C-alpha cells in the first residue's frame, strides 16, 4: 500500500523552470474552486514538495507535488502573465475529449477541465472553445 501512495505522489514529472497550475487545497465544485497560477517551479524539494514562484508578484510558496498541474504547450512569459491576471475569470481547458454536431451552429465539445475530475466534464458550444489551444491540437 505504501508503494502505491509513493507512486501516486510522484506521478507528476516536473523540472525546475516548468510552469504549473495550482489546485485548491479542498476540492469544491467546479463553480466554487478554480486552479491558480500559473506559477514557475523554482526548486524540487524532499518529501514530494515543490517551491513555486508567483509570476506576478514573485512571492514564493511550497506545496505538495499532487497539488500542481503542469502547463501544457509553449507560452511566452507575457501569455503566462495574461493567464495569471485572468485566473478568476475563466477555467483552464485540459483537453477536448469528444465532439458532436454537424455544423458550426450545433457543434459542441466535451471539455475536460484542468484540476477537475472526469465526472465534471461539460459539453460546451464551439463559440466557447474556438480560441483554445486544445482545439488546434
């Protein structure tokens, strides 16, 4: 049992200078709690801890590695700061899982939200996901 917990704790592969999203301490509803960030990984510490730097105010925090989600894609520091500035305004799309509909008016995508369980995926119209990186992939 202990080895299973150890494997789960280290399942996120991080390096210094990676950027990550921070999950809330307590899991709430999708509308009640959002990921924060992105943060820059400063240092990997013992006992599955990681030191993060806030890219807006340079403050440092240490969190358990299970609370972080690696930022996917290559983003400039300006793009990352824009994401951080708007973190309270929108959710982070982790991926588009499926789609339905035949044309732009009826097309919907099943969205997997970063930091949320599979059960919290939602169908969103094309107009809500048309500017996401996930749609391009």
